[in-house]
C-alpha cells in the first residue's frame, strides 16, 4: 500500500513538471498583473501591519509580504524577461514541482505568523514560483527549513529518464543562508532549479521550472536575490 502511494505521489510530481510550460503560457494570457515588481500586495500588507495591533504578540510578530519576495528586476538581471505575476498572502500555493500539491500552510500546519507567494511567468517558456512564511520563533523556522530540504532531497533519486534535482550547493549572504539545487530533465540536461532559503524567522522555497536547456545558468543568482529580499 505504501509503495503504491509513493508511486502515485511521484506521478503527481512529474505531471506537475510536465504541465509547467502549459500553465505558464496560460498565465501569460490570463494574468491581470503586469510585468512590474510584485509590490502591490506588499503595500496592502504593510498598510495593514501599520494599524494598531490587537495584542502585544501581534505587535512584535515578524511578517513577510510581497516586498520580501523575488522582484521583476531580480529576474531581469538573470536574463529572464517577466511577463506577469500573481501574488497571494494565503500560503496556499504549491511549494515546488517535487511537493505535489503540498503548500506552505500545510507544511507549517498553519502556525506561521504570515505567508506570501508569487508565480512569475515569462515572455518565453517557464515559470518561477516562490512560497515564503514567517515563523513565530527561529527554532520553528529551522524546523521548517529542514522539512523543505527533505522534500527537495526526495526528488534527487529518480529512475533513468525522469527529471530530478541535482546536488546541493550552499548559499550564504549577509541576510541568511540557503541551499540551491539544479534541476535536470529526462535527458540529464540542466533545466531550472530550486532553492530552500532561511533568514532569521523567515523561510522560503523558490523554483524556476519549464526553462529550455539553453536557458542562462541563473538559479544561483535568483536564489541569492530571493534570499536578500527575504531578509529585507
């Protein structure tokens, strides 16, 4: 029974990757958010945060808004050309191609003090997603980071002919630390990648998927930019 369940989960993950390019194309035609920095939701979030807090705990609780997510200029610096973005503060976006339908709210069991996510589409094939959460403590953030890393590592060992994540690379900036992994398609060529990031009480997972093999080697640059945003 467990074996069948694992096979079904792997199938869901692979189906999500195969659908990434089609999903991206659909978003380009349907999104109502232009290729600008994903700050509109962040402005609303900061405005709400500026109101008097209901309790002392809420007054000091760390938060994360769209301004803490990767921005259009970060992508442009890596040779990517954003076409649109969809931002949410609910924590209900799927974490990565490896997670199936699991969300940040699922992973944190709804215990985060704030959530934020963004899906970026491009003028060519591809999709970039980021999901972030603020933990009530650094210990909780460290636990969630380990869970995200374990999730990614679950897709490092795949049968021949399937996409998979490569070896981990450590990333350290003034704002925090992380690990990024290149993604390989069924032929073994690098095609995007994923990163798990943590800055203080904030954690995030960011993934570039559906890019052709000739895309610029930009995963590390995107991960570094996302980590800097997360720490701001």
